C-alpha cells in the first residue's frame, strides 16, 4: 500500500520531517498518529469534532479517558477506509465495536459557568433525583447526509480535539468542591483520524493555549446541539438531546 510519507524526495534521499515547536505551538507533518496518541495519553478528558475517525489504536487510547465526546460527519458511516495491508476497515459495525469501551460523557464534569450550559439536567424519579439527562453517548454524528455523495455538499468538516485536565471548582450553591474538565490544548489541522490519512500528506497543529482550547470547546458544544446518535434518522442536521439546552457561552 502506497505511503506518500515514505517516498524518496530525491532518489535515495528520504523526506525531511519539519515538525517544529515554537512557543506554545507545535506543528507536525510526519507520524501524526503517534503524536496524537501521545497527546490523548496525557489528557484526562477529550472532546472534539473530526469528520472521519476510524483508527483502532486511537479509539483504544480514548477508552482509557475519564470522559470522551467526539462528533463525526453524518454522511460517512459506511465509508470504507483501508488499512496498511489494503484491508477494509471503518464500516458502521466496525465503528460501533471500537467505541463500545468508551466512557459515556457526563456533562457534570464540565464547567457550566464560562464554557457550557446544559440546563439543570436533573429530573425526579419517584423520590430520587437523577442526572441521567446529563449523560450522553461518547460518539455522535452531525451534518446533512448526501445520498448522491455530491462533492459540493456541505459537511461537518472540522478536524480538532480538545485536551482537558481535571480542575477543582466550588459549587455555586453549596460551595462543595467538585472536579471539572479544564481545556488546556487543542489539536487541529488537515488530519482525519483514518488509516488512509496516515499514508497521506497531512499536517497537524497543537496549541498549548487555554483560551484557544476553550474557544474550540465552545464550537464543539455548539455543534452538539445539532448532533444525533450514530443510528441517525434525519438526513438534515437535527439534534435530539433531551436536556434543557446545550449552548456555549
């Protein structure tokens, strides 16, 4: 299977890897999967939007996190991606098996005051209060579906992941400390998390900047309002979340 990154620049001379760090930014051009796995491994929580996402090793690393929420492009659930041996991966059944071990996303672990608003999220079940409306699937889909695979069809084409660490914060009402997910870095660029992308000319930018990471988290939250489960029913963007709102401040 052809890997563009392994082509000789000139006969007998390998390509250079110009991956570089400057200040709070890092740029990567080679071995993107390895660099991404390192960043996921260092985070406690990961959220984001990636158009196509099928790499088994990355899903496996996400399964070790405290909370995960990834939004994918709706039109491509049955996309046939290929591995390095030319085998087919990435069918819907494969995707479901890969995400089976992911932790469900709990909105209580995120800072409502300055990043997200989920509404109250609590409901009474008999004599007990339940936070079930704050728990959602770790992987959902967003966007219109193109039956004809039109190249000019609008898509959820983002490719970013936000890395978060736990931060202690007092409850507003009772001043009881609780832990929330605090964004500290964001990964973005051209790289879809697929086997084909690991063999393509791609780039990724890692920004260690809390303000920028929080902005990307707000965009993820905004798109969550349009998201559906993987077993989607509408060909148009159509959110189905049943708690009282999901907006970024």
